[in-house]
C-alpha cells in the first residue's frame, strides 16, 4: 500500500548557474545530477559527465554581502508638511537606511582529468538541493574529507 512497488530513487539533482570551469557561457542554467556512477551536468544544450572515480572533492561555500538601502519617505514628507509645516516635512521625509543581507551559495567540483580541474556553480536559487547533493557525495566517498591547513 505505502511504497510497495516503488523503487528508491538513487542520486540527487540540483539546479544552478555556471560560473567557471565548463566551455559554456557564464550564468547558463545547469542541471547537476549525482548518481553512484558519476556526475552529469546538463547546460546550454550540452551534457558533461565525470566518472565518480575522477571526482576528488565537492564542496560548498557561501558569501555574505551587506548592502545599505537608502530610502526617503515621500508620503512621510507630505503628511509631515500637512500637519506641522516645513519642520514636519523635514522630519517626516528624513532619509532612512536599512541593511540588506545577500547570501550567495557556490558549489565547487574538483576532478582529475589530465590535471586537477574545477567547476564552480552558483547554487543560490537551489542551495538546499545543492547541499543534499554534496551530502550524498560524502556518503558515496566517505574517505574524502576537506583538507585542513594550519596557518
């Protein structure tokens, strides 16, 4: 009744935008699929496949950027002027600043071809699925851990 006859789906799929490492234009939409046999990346009408034995590392990085948003209230200025004159307009229309935080998420795929190569994918739109894909890779290759450098 529940789950009878359903085959467990192996692999993970995530969506992203190309940043660097593939011979396609930047910001091209990518579909990334990881299965036990390897990784396949579909983008810009082309498919790229990397055997799991050639993948040395898949990691996840994020970047936080703070923006200041400056906002002047025109309705506040009009209401202040109507209620309290010129001084009310100055107080009601004062400039207000807000901080806006933008977080960008990136997936870095290192693989061995003739030499060590990297693919960088912007995962901001589908960061949760990207994190699941990386966790799945760590299940497939548990002996590969991030390299710690002591400074």
